[in-house]
C-alpha cells in the first residue's frame, strides 16, 4: 500500500526513547532520563518577549520562503562574528530546524545511486535522509582508541566515482568529538582532491569545553567554502528546540535549489520564531556562557562517575552534551530474566530494572557503546549513575 520509500525508513530511535521515558514518568515512575537531545534550560526571556511582540504586532503571516532579510542579516553577522565567514543573503536559507535544513540539502544534492560518506558513529538522521533521497550511505568507521577522529586515509579509501558528499558533524552527537584546525585541514585536502561536497553539521558549535574553540571547516579558505554547506541552528545554543529554526549557508546555486524545494514543502519557517531568532542572535549572549558552565560541571561529573565503574570505558567528550561509553564488557552476562548481548539489550535492561533511560549505541552505528545525555540536573545524574552502577553489578 505504501511507497517503497516508506518501508525503507526507520523512525528516530532517540525521539522514541525520550517519549518512552516521558510516558513512564507520566505514569508516576521515577525515571532518570539520559535519553534527551535538548537542553533542559528554558528559552531566555528576551527571546520569548521578541516572539510575544511579533504576535502583538501582527507578524503572523507568510514570510519569504527562505526567511526574512532581517534574520538572514543576523545569521550573516553571526557567521562573521563566530566563524570568520562572509556570506551574502542569497547564500543563506532559514528552515524549520537544522534537521529540515539537512533534508533540503539532501534533496538538492543527491541523485539515485550517489554515495554519501558518513563517519560512524553518526547521528541517527543522516543515513535515513540519504536513503530517503535514493542515495547510498557509505559508513567510515572511526575508533574509540583514536577518540573517534576521522582520518584522511580512511576517507580516501571509501571514495569512488559515485561519491557525492561527506557529512561531518562536530561537535558530534553521539561522541562529543570536536575537530581541531589541523584535522579539518587534512579532511579539506581530501575533499578538494576528489571534488566532493561537505555537509558540515555544526549545530553544537557553541557547546565546547576544555578551552576548545569551534572552527568551521568552511572558514579554512575559499576553495573549501565553495564545496561546503554549513548547517547550524538555534535549538541547542539558545535552548529553542521547539521553535524550529535552523539554517544553512553555502554556494548560492545550492541554496537556491534548497529554497525552491522548501517553497513546495513547508514554505517559510514560522514567522514568530523568526523574530525570536533575530533577538537570540543579536541580543545578549550571556545565557550561552551560563549554560556551557553548567553543562561542563555535569560533563565532568558524569564522565568521572562512568569511568569509576568497573568494565566501563569512556572517551572524554569535548563538545555537545553527550557521553558515549563503551559497555561491551557486559555483553554475554545475565541477571534475572535478562541476557545482555547488545547495546539495545543493555538499554532495555537499564530502563526496566533501573528506571534509567539512555540510547543504545547500535542506533548510532556502534553497538559497543551507549549514549547518555547530560542535559539533566546534577542530582538526576548522581541518582542515575548510582542506579546504573547497582544494575551493572548484578550482571554476571
Ligand atoms: N544535528 C544534530 C547532530 C543533532 O543532534 C540535532 C538534534 O538532535 C539536529 C541536527 C537537529 O536540530 P534541530 O532541532 O535544529 O532540527
């Protein structure tokens, strides 16, 4: 009955775990939720006020498809200020979230049979969007021993005549990996040699720790900028996940194609959210620093607690708000009716026996790991880790 495409697509496992945890909570069960992919901070008041003003002013009608000029200008200013990148209005599109921007790029760039390189572990949405656009995801495995860094030789060994693009994501969901300038230069060199595109998802750009400063690969030089579509948005940096504003910057022909595609699917992003987005980008930025400081405390606590558990290994994440520990030493063990053979068995065991929700690494292409988000309070982290420790102790 349904299209072939519908049978190929998998629903987002991260969203479904989050809603499972929320449903248990609604039933009165005290679940510690490490599954969340959104900041637990409220959107700052100045941003909310801008939205209220937009409603009161009657700014409630269709806008230009790719976003209003004032927002594009604020985004251009942001790229200049934060990333040392110069764009013009025709090189920017605003969409209904970064996920939507990514979908528009996939529609604009991929033809049937095109191969798209995806470093693994990856964010769950990339392979699905590639498949939805009849292209083929090609995974490049990265290794825990190397802090999940992508190395240029492995990119090169996966390139064929059909390779169209590579999708980068740094800081990374799920590993928290960030790339330094040298690594970005090595990646850029391979991309230029084979003339493929880079889709660079930098949505977590503001969330870096240990003095790490995010660098956009597009800012390395003009030749790489011409091959790169930078994706970012407001969801993570300004705690605005529900407002649905994301954006892309890149070569104007690609942005035009994305805008035409958007014109026939969603039309413009929400007019009120666009006004709020201008305030987010141009108003006071101190909220971000407060959020980063709090995330940093939680990151340090969660990583040190996880590392103290016998059998758990953990790479130190330097960005985003996720930890991706290796839990494979528990595979093959049992407790009660549970036999743990995979990351999803372990996630299910922890949800049912310990009331702790987290995402199995298999969803991100690496079954030896689980993903914990620290977008939750210090008290919840302490409680959750205690429960995990107890539950893991029972496995033999
Ligand atoms: N890119 C990555 C790597 C993400 O983790 C997420 C959300 O979890 C997004 C994009 C989507 O962000 P948005 O809410 O702007 O669609």
